[in-house]
C-alpha cells in the first residue's frame, strides 16, 4: 500500500509541475501574441501614413514643379521641337 501512495504522490507532483509549466508557456505565448498585435497596428498606421505621403508627393502640380526646378524641364513648344524624318533615324550604311 505504501508503494501505491508514493507512486500516487509522485504522479500528483509530476502533474502539478506539468500544469505550472503549461500555464507559464501559455502566458508567454499570450504576451508574444499581444506584442505581435501591437506591432501589426503600428505597421498599419505607418502604412496609412506612407500612402497619404505618397499621394501628396504625386500630385500633378508638385510633379510639374519638381520637373521644372530640379530637372530643368520646360513645356514643349513648337519652337523647341525637333522633327526627324525616317532617314535621320536609320544608321548610315558603310
């Protein structure tokens, strides 16, 4: 009978230790999940901000201003247009 009691006490102790380990792991995983949710919300907010910034950077007025100021581009006029014929575009034969 003593052997059975010792065996049952060992089984109960092992079961209690396993329960503590499972609860600890469950809490750890829940904390990681919450961190992942916070990071996902942060990244979603950052994505929205970047999309708004992208839309503001791509407005036609801004593109035209940057093309004029930084790239030294200007509007096309007939006076600065160069017309080429098909013969001008072909390479000369040796």
